């Protein structure tokens, strides 16, 4: 697929689906433009990018900013990144994202722009944009040249006939009959090359033939000029005769120096005593070349953003006492922070001087012409006005030459990851085409192909936009020839003036040929490697149309936004609320190279390549509890608002399920119903948000005109405003509590109402069941008309609909699957409503007896009381809630695994009974105990490799690996044995090695006084990590010769290789296994086959053992003596493990 196809989305019939961001250019080129689908609503101002370049801190006091500032940025050379890319070391590149880095370009790639052999070359020049304004009404009409010519001919040939046939109503006001078309505005150019060598007369003739400015008041146009550096290796001198043919006069200085003098080229030396060329200048101030390059290399260049201000500084600014003469913005490229593009509201000061001189010369010439013709000339005002300017690397223009945006800037991966669940046929076709597009090459891979190969454009492209006031010109000069000779050509040639080239030299960084494409590729390689990782991880799921985890979608969206920033430098693509917290926007602005906060992806996870997004730390909006997202605009503009709202609802519920507080609905005995209640609560809290918005907007609209008044009306309005603020801060805004209802009454009820009561609905008092039924009924269909308790502007309907669907999925795979799912969901909404103290809700306006159907729109000033007695049967309440049971009995019956259906849901190992352990063996993540802080696992004296090993195992844990799962199961048992986890001091060793294992399985479990020997959650974590680290060949300690610190740390807590043998996960092979055993010498790890066989037996015990499956597992792993030891233990510590809690239940 060619690059010209990058943005074409086709349906099965080959029809192209066009979107505003896709397709060909239809507006002037803007190097910093970003697609609409990536425009951020909360983007940082572009000025912040420039401030960060100078080390200015923004003064924000947010925790994530402080954490970012505490972390120091290290240097990262271009050669390091380029080596990673050239050698395809993607995992090592991803590791770079785990810390802050600043890119430094090695000196070997740079060239000195002030070297005498470094020549600045100007050209070619391009007319990029022309738009005119007619003299009569100032209306803008934009057309291509060919369209303009056709329209002009039609006006000349067919106007009268068209007017004759026009409807009488059109001609009634006399405008068409009394007027004629007078001008056509031409949009002409679109990167049309001009000022071609030896074609000046042809261009002048074409300008004169194609353009008539007689009826134009003014027109605006842009000229883009390529300015590049050439490193000359060999020169040859030109003869004086050859030079003087085009330059009869020569000066020692340019025309901006009043002290310049004429020199004789026959005698004026070419070189000084140091061998450097002595410059001479023509009458117009341009340098006269007296030698020509014979062997030269083209170079690349980028603007030095740190010096860019010198191009726009006025006289006072140059002395450090004023502001820039022109306001400008910088746009760093390729994560460099200090190299890139600039845009300004005017022209650079050196060029502005040349333009002012040109404008003055035109006006002087017109005056002299009028004097010579003995005509009275009107006072001629300024003719050429500066509009704006930009400077950017030509590579950016080439990459986007065929399309408005290259695929690497469009966020295509985000649209593919987020669009798997689209339902409309047209959108499914669009999604399939984008999936194929990415399968044929990810956006950054397409960019790499586009810029690969020789002769890539690497020069700078300077583009100035001007406005010409044609109205000031005499009638005889309002033609293309005059405009071309006196304005277009001189402005293009002005770029070659020494004063301008000198300024550009001082603000440019010059690189060797073919370096700039590599800079883009290598600087972004860590980020694109992570994007590739996500693609490779989920491409099969995408192929099957599976919904992708919302957190993954958001991470991809943030990465693509950061990648767009690398190509445009525009802060408009950075979603500040989320991307600041992930460090991605903070890092690209303040450091250059991107980095990711460990609160999103741990540094251990990035270091190992086992990428895990930290869902429990995902940021949410404080006011609405909605998760912060970066994909919203892409999803809304590509798949529609409804699609995004459903996505956000699923994300909200997913985050809530993964983070159910321990205290939430602890009176509910059944774990599945507890999950349903919490999901319902999340949906109802969105209802709170909708109601608050409804009331706030209505009340503020009522009081806005009175807030600034004096007297009773103003006082009443301000009192209502104060009450409204207080009510908006309430956690349960729909309750009748004394700290809530009075504030609502004072906010809603106007002063003139004598009764301070809420207007009631004509439906009278209803029950909670009525409220729940209304929710369930409207969520069961997707009609356009929303009735209370839903509002058209709100989000409750979307979230409630998704919540109900998620509840249905959970019920279908739970122990309640045979129950009536609709009644269970209603029960959950009822319990959540009671818990949230929903006593009344806003409703629709009461019927007024008029004609037509009454309004069903929810309003702020009619409220429905929910205090009526419920007709609810309470069947599920009795069976599932058991309110009369003691908290201790409820705790025994409650499951901490509140999300049985989700393998990634959080769980507490120490609170799961062994008889129920089969319900959590599918968990793919470690239990909560592994996230609990522990002074034992990481201290200031801990050797670095030990902490690194713990971080590695935490990130590398894979429940699908038998050894990993066995280690966790054995560790839970070990925690249950506490504090009896030691072997007897004296052991009678068997004489035969074959009896070693039986001997260990029959040893007593004893206790000793050791620090930490009673802390179950510490042992659970340490034993698991200890076992996995010794087995895993990729762990930091596996090949470490000196593991003494590792074993010393664990043996002090009773965690030894002998313990691993007693837990059944290693085998003793030497007599020393019973005392001071060494791993892999006295005690050997189990083989892969032995582990697989053992794991199969354990799973079989869980699956078929029923109530006594836990007994069977302990017997298989550790032997009968361990079961007997557990049976003798009658009281467990507060945080003891599973075995303690089920001894009497199992009657071991």
C-alpha cells in the first residue's frame, strides 16, 4: 500500500469514506496543525513549551507534578537511541520510558554553520496561498485557478441569460437586475513553484494574463522559500569578466551599511591573509559570488529554538530592556525540546526591514511616475503588509505532501483499539478498513518507510504571508505584470540578502546529510516500540472483534498523542489532566524525551517488557468520578458520541469493580450481589452528577441578573447562590438529612414563595421500587425520548445501561446464574439507592391541562418523593442479606473475591477459605497482600539486586506458569502455619537418599522467636517471591554467583531452601539438605516435568475434592504430618492464612 493511501477508508464497494482530517490538502500548509480528532480540550498553552525550554517551572503544586520534579532527568545520547533502533532492541528501548531523559545529539552529527565553507543556499520558492477580497463588499470566495477561469467565462457569456431565467422572487429587490458581477477572488498556488531560473519573462507573462486586479481591494498570499546549507569541499574562482557581466558595480558592504564604498573587482582581493573569502556586494545589497563550488554536500538543518527570539527582537529587546517586536511560538520536534519549528504573528525583524524598504521604493516610484506624467497623485499609503510567518523543516512538508496529515499524526491505532464494538454497518466497514491499514503497517512504520532512502529534503522552509492593498495602486498598475515585478519577485529574492541569511545562520543547527530522518525515527523509538508491543499483544483480539481493556485504549491514545507532538511540537494534542498524571505531557514539554509515571506502568514492568497497567491508580475526575481519558475526541469524531459514552461507562464500572472498598456493602452475604450493589452505586452516583448539573444551571440562570444588585433581590440571589454551593458539595444530595435538604430548599425556592417546600410531582409519593423500575424500563430500549429519571444532557442513561449489562454478565457466570437476573439487578439498585439515601428525585413538570402531551423533560423545580411503602417482596433480602446475623457470622460467609467473573479483579488470599479456593484459582494477578507496604522486603540496607528481584517477580508473575501458581498456593499454606514454620533443631537423618523426602514430610512444625515470624502477609509475599526467583532464569539473582545477602535476608525469617522442600517444591539430594543447605547442590529444583505433574495433581484436588479439596492439596504438597500439625492449632493470629480459618470447618 502506498503512502498516498494512508488516509483512505474504503467500503466494500471501493467508495472512499471522507473525514475532515483525512484526504488531500484543502487549506494552507501549517507545519504545526493537528487533526481535529486529536485536539485536546485541556491542552497546555504553547507558551509553556517555550518556558520549559528555558527551565521555567510552572509552579503547580499537584502531587503528580511534585513527584515528577523530584525524579531527575538523565542524559540520553542520540547514538544510544539509534543503536537500539538499528539493532531492534525494542525491550531495552521501552525501558527508557521508565525514567526521565533529555536527548543530546552527539557532536559527530553536527556541522558548524559559521564555517567559511558552509554556504547558505536559497530556493526554490513556492507560491503557497492566494486569497483576494473584492472592492465592493469584502466577501471572500476561494477557488482554484481552473475553477476561477470557468466561472469568469460563465459570467461573461451566460450572465444575462441566467438572469432572464432566474425566479421573479430573486429579482424582486432589484439587486440582481441593478448590479453585475465585478470580481472573482482566486485561490491560487498550493505550492506552485515560482521564480524559476531563466523563466522570469514567462512567469511575468502568465501572471499578467491570468490575473486581473482591477476590482480587487486587497489580496493575501504566501511565499515559501527553501533555505539550506551546503558544505563545500572544493571551490573554483570565477573570472572578473564573468562576474562583472551581471554586476557592473560592486561594494565592500551591503546596502544596509551607509558607509559602504564602491570597489574595483579588477584589483579588489578575493581572499584575506587567512585564506578566507572577502565578500563583495551588488548595488541591491546582495552578495556577489566570485567563486563557485565544485564538490559539495547538502546538509540538514533545524531551527535553534533557544535562539529563535533573536529573529523577532526589537531594538529594546536586543538590549534586554523590552519585549519582542513580534509575538512568536516554538514547536520542538523529535522530542529534542530545543530544535524545531516556529510560528509568528508577523515577520522576522531582518526580513521586515527589507519588506519596508521595498514598500517605500514602490510608493516612491509611483510618486515619481505621477510627477513625470504631470499628474496629481493621491497620497499613497502602505501597499505591502506583513501577516504572519512560519519556519519548518522541509521533511515535514514532504511527509504531508499528498495528504492533509500523515497516518503517524492521526491517532489511527486509537481508533482501531476503541472501535471493536461499533454496531452500525458503515462504521464496521470503516473500522475494518483501518484495521487492515494498521495490519499492513502501523502509522510509525509507514512514516519510517516514507522517510527512508536517499535525497530526503532536510533544508528549512521559511514561509511569509503578506497582504497587498491593491486599492492604493493606480489603475494602470493593477495588473499581474506590475505585481510580479515589484512585489512577488522582490519578496522572493529578499531571502538571499546577507542581513537575512546572517540571522538564519545564527539561529540554525546544521547536521550531516540524512541525519534528520534518523532523528525522528530514533528519538521516538522507545515510544513506538511500546505502541508496537500493544499492537502485537492485542492484534488477535482485534481480529476477533473483542473489546479491548479501556485502560489499554487510553494508554495507546496517550502514546499516539505524544507521538503526534514529536512530529508537530504542538501542545494542542496533549490532554493535560490525564497526560500530566502519566508524566507523558510533563516529560515531552519539560525534558523532551517521554517518560511514564510508575503509577501507570511500574518501572519494573517497563524494564522487563511485561507491561501491566496499574488500574487501581487510574485517575478520575473528582467532581464526577468519571475516569480521565485521552481517546474521547478520537472516538466521538470517528465512532460517535454514543459510542464514547458507552466506552466511558464500561471503563467507569471496570475501575470501580477493581477497587471495591472493603467496607462497601459488607452487610451483603453473597459476594456476587455485593458486586452488583457496588456497580449500581457507581451508576447512581452518575445520576447525582446529572441532577447537580440540572439544578446548578437552572438556579444560576434564575439568579444571574440579580447577583450584582443591591437590596432584597440581590441579597436573596446571593443567599440562593451560597446555599447552592453548599448543596453541590454534599455527598448524598438527594437525602432528607438536616445538612442537605435545607440547602436544596434555599437554593431552589425563590424568595417570593411563602412556603419553603419543594414543588411535588402530581404522581404523589412513590417507592424506591418505582424509581428502580423506571431505570430498568428505559435502559431496556434505546428510544430517543428520555423520561425521568434521565435527562438528555446527562450521562446517567449510558452508564446505567452499561451497568445493567455488566451485572447480567456477572450473574451469568456466578453461583446466582439460576436466579432471576432482572430481580437481582433491581435488588442491587434498590439497596444502592437506600445506601445513598435517595429520598426524592427531580421529575418532569406537572400537566397544566393544556392541549398536547405533557412534557417528559426532567426539571429542577418539580420533585418526586420516594417515601412510599415498598411492595418489594424482600425475598432476596432475606436470603442474601441476612441482616440479623452478627457481623462475625457475615464476615465468615462473605467472600473477599468480590469479582469472581474477572480474572484481573483484586482479591485477598488471606481471607479466602480453602474450601472456596477453587473459586479464585483462575485469578491472573497476585492478591492484595502483595501490594501492602512492608519494611521487611525493602530497606535502606537492602542490596539493590534484592529489591530489583522483588520488582521483577512482581511484574513477571504469570498464573499460567505452573511453578508460579504452585508457589502462591504453597505460600498461602505457609502463612497459615505461622508461627510454626521451622524444622526441629535435631533431625535424625535417613541413611538412604531415597528416604530424604519422606523424612521431611514427617517432621514436626516448630516455632522460634524470630522477628516478623507472625506477620502472615509478609510471609505470603516473601515465600512466593523466594521460590519464583530461584526458579526463574530471567530473575536478577538466577545467575548471580554471590547470593549470600539474598539467603541471609530470608533465612532470618525462617525462609530457607529446606522450607521449599517441606512445601513440596524442591527435593533434597544431599545430607546437608537438613542443615545449612545450598541451593542447586544439597537441594535441587524440581524438573519441568515434575512441576507439571505436581500442578496437575493439585488442580485435580481442587476440582474434584469438593469440601475436602484443600485437605487433598496439603496432603499432596506437604504430607500427612502437616495436616496433623494444622489440626493441633486452635487459635490463629489476626492476619493468619486460609488453613487456620477452615480447620474446624473441614474437621481435619
